[in-house]
C-alpha cells in the first residue's frame, strides 16, 4: 500500500510539472466555463439558463388554498422559462405521461391536502386538524434526473414554507391560548385565520411564493454555471484519466517501468501505483476547478461533503476508462489519440455541451456509459440543494463503472503482457 | 571466495531467435567480471534475465543463494542494476529521483535522506541535486542513472554498457567509480563492447558472441589462447576503395606468419606471429593496389585479438 501511494505521489508531481497537461487539465476547462458563462449571460448580466422548459404535470385534486398556491407557484412568471406546467385530472394518466417520457415529473396534490394542514373555519375545538398530513406525491422520470432535481427543489421549497407556516401557526395558537390572550373556544378560528393567511388568503399569496423566500430560492434562480462548470471539469477529467494511462506506456518506453519491475516491487504494486497516480491527479484537478469556480464565480456547488464524495466517485469512473484505453492501446501516441476522441465524445454524449434531457431516450440511455453523465446528474442535484442521499445512485454507478473497467483493463493488460518490459 | 552469482545453462529465446544459448559461469564475491562482446551478442539479455526482468527459457541462476526463477523478490533485494538506457524521471530533480527509487528499494525516513545525500556526493552532483534531470548533460544523467543503482548498497551491481554515448571525461569518471565501488567490496558484473574498458576493470572476462559464452578467464588466461601473436592494425583513408582493401587482405593471408585477418570499413586487423615482420609486405601490397595506409598500430596480445582469434571478426563489428 505504501508503494502505491509513493508511485501515485510521484505521478501527481509529474502531472503538475507538465505544462501542456496543466493547460488541458486546468486552464482549458476554466476558460471554457468562463466562455460559456458569457454566452449564456451568467457572467454578462443575462438570465439564460442551461436548463429550460422542463415539462411537469400538475394534478390538483385538492382545490384548496394550498393546492392552488402550489399550482400558482409552478405557473409563476419567475419559473416560466424553467418549467412548462400542464394540468391533468387523473393521477394515473399523469403517471403514464411521465412513464412515456412526456414529462419530467407529475405532482399529484391529493384531495384534503389543504384541509390536513389548515383547519376549516368554525371547526370544532382543538384548534388544528387532527391526524396525519395528506402528502403530495411527486412521480418522477428516472431518465431526467437533472430536471427532477429542479422540480424537487421547487417543491421542497414550497413544502418548507408550508411547514414553517403550519408549525408556526400551531405554536402561535398554543401560546395565545396558554397566556390567556384568546379563549380556547376561539383557537380554531384564530388558527384558521393564521393558516389562511399563510396559505395566501387575504391577498398574501406572496408569503409562500419562491420569490419572497430569504434564501433566494436555488430552484428559481438555477445558475447555468452550476451545470457548465462541472460539465467542463468532467470533460477534461477524462483527458486527465487518459493522459495518466498514457504515462504507463511512456514509462515502459523510457525504461522506468522495467527499472520499477526489477526493484523489490511487484507488478501489481506498480499497476496499483500508476492507477493511484491517475486518481490523485484527477481528484486534485476537480478540487482545484471546483474551488476556483466557487471563489471566482461565487458558484454554489452544494453540500461540501457530498461534493467530495461525488468527486471521488467521478474520478474513479474516469480512471477506469483511462486504464481501459491504456490497456487497449499499443503506444503512448495511440492513448493520446483515443483519449482525445473519448474526451470529446464523452463530453458530447455525457451532456457537457447540451443537456441530455432534451435528447431521445436512447441517447440518454447511451450517455450512461460515460462518467460525465452520472457525475453531471450528481453535481446538478447538489447545486440544486440536494444532499448525499440524493446522489447515491450516481455515486454507486460511478464506483461500479470504475471497478468494472479497471478489472477489465487489468485482464487485458495481463493478456497482452503490458506489465512486462 | 564464495560465488555470489552462479549461472547454469541459461537460455533465453525470443520466439525462434535464441538470444542467449545455454551459458554457464560464476562470479566470485568482490570481483569485477566483464561480459565482453559486440552489439547484439546477448549481453543485455543476460543481464535482463539475471536481474529478473525476463524469465529464462531454460536453465537458472542463483544470486546470493536465491534462484532468479524461484525467488525473484529476494534476488532484487541483493542486486543493483544500472541499465544501458537512462531510466530516470526528467521532470524530477536528481534528489527526487534518488529518493523515489530509494523508496522502491524499501528505504525511508532519515536513512533514505542520508543515503540520498551520500550517493549525490558519490556521483558528484550535490550542488546540482535540486535541478531537474532534464537540465543535466548526458554525463550527469549517466551519473544519476548509476546512483540509482547504488542506493540500497547492493551486494552485486549489474552495469550494462554504462559508458555508451558519453564524453571521454564522464567515461573516465564512471570507470573510476566502478573501481572505487569494487574497492569498497561491491561485486560488479560489467558489460561492454569496449575492449579497453574490460581490460582496465576486470578481474575476469567472459567473451560472448551470438548468445554463446565463447571464452572465460582472466585476461592472462584469455590472451594465452592467441599464443604469442601480435595484431597489426592498418588504418586506411576514408576514400579508399573497399574492394581494393578486401583484395589487399586476401593477399595478406598468403604472407608467411599471418594467422588471421579481418577487415572493417576503414581498417584491417591482421594477427601474425611477429607483426613487425609482416609490416613491410603489407605496405608493398597496399602500394601495388594503390591503397594509401594512413596509420599503423602494432598491438601485443589483447582481448580484441582474442575475440578476433575466436570469431574471425573484430569486436567492433
């Protein structure tokens, strides 16, 4: 294990002393992000977003104040460019639409949703509704994780406001009764008034709109750079991975690999060390790009720990590809050529330039062979406010991808005697 | 002295090509043993097999009691290797290179740091230790290449043509360092196609050609094989007709006292009982053919003559 780390550290040092590699690892993705930032208006004061017109179906069976408020939120001018809502009466039909990839998600607001939170005026004593809150159903399309992330974020924001209002109202009524400021028999009426106010009655609809929230609402103001910055970083991560693999063949040619193999170091340690080197370099590259964009563009990447986990997983996936390409190539030049082609192809296929969600289903399915697509889903989810639990699928997919590709690469290398001089 | 290296019927084939053909020899602890032979004779392949880089096709070798086929890891702890080609990281400094390779030989901590400083001193690069290797001259790189092989104080050091392609000053420094290392008790297996290096350094010499060990012994033992004969070396001008030179050498074979002849581009070697006695006929025959002899060397019995005697070819062929 110690030798793996020593070889890995050596390769990391060499990678960061290679000016050409540095240009492609750090400068190129940074400049492309910057350029795309201007193109999309993010850095020039415009408001164009990388995502737009996300189709969402609203099934409002509630018809109460809160249900209507939620529909109003999705139809608000603030979200007009981001989501394209449509109405449906039947939940089953809405789910079918999602299954058929006609929409990114269906939001089904069941009957009684408002009533389960706000007591009806003149209700019996006890002030607030008894029993469980009726839950809104969010039926999502797994092939559109980024869009789903946006919808989920808007919905979470709304529900957060409702929950604040509900609990706040409950506490307020309890306090008022406890201090004798209102009579117990008036609690229901007061609670209803509070709830109605919170729900948007009396012209107070703004109280639960996203625009009015203190946080500025991540969902409503989705930052296009939150998509572009990881997209570019991931595209050039593939360059780092293939370039790292290339060094294995370069070392073979320059005689350092044979020299390693006649030291008291096993070929498995050498291969593991080289892989560790690619991994270290990829993690360093991603970390630098993320920190730089966070500092220079004030880009919010999301929960730091979850971002770290996603970086580690994304680099594992990319490293697997780097090793596989190295195993299949015969010369360092071939690795460079194939690596450049793969970097660009994966960039396009994985959504680095155009979100795959606007592409056909087969394209979206194909994009999943790239670490770019999985990692981009994860980074977008995190940027939209998601946490570690929301990115478990992409993280698992990337780790599995890395493990499988590495194993296949080792088998091919052994068959070809690549770890022989 | 016990043997630190014992080679038994070692064979290495690459497909149908036999690079090393059933060679056997032993090296005593503390000696400098040279494998002398022309390019492509099998020297590097022999070292590659002995250093566990390649598995032999047949036979085996034991180094400090460890089999190269059965226990390669133990062998690697005992040996140091200075490969013919530079095997360094150009973008690391000499100090960083040595530290990295030291760690590959399980050195670490203060011991590694001290040993790196010691080796830098030994190869005369202390002052430039922190410059990247890519900024070094060819000779300096060679010295770092040798330094890497010394880091873990190997009992047996393989040096594969370490002076190829370097300036005379660096070559001198390397030969002196080989002697110094041997003086400190290190056993050295040195390969070269330079007869002078083998003569200067070696306690014993093995002559290898076409993968076969064709002679083995001390220099005195080997030169005895050619008897008391001398070698007359004729050097011609570059513009001379090769066909005329070949004709001259054919004619020389008929001169009394000539034992063997060999010709290269612009020189010819003639082994004779008494070189002085064939000098006059050689000049006469050259004049008859209009060949201008630029210079003449008369060499007493040496390894070059031994090789010529054994193979009918000059060592530099």
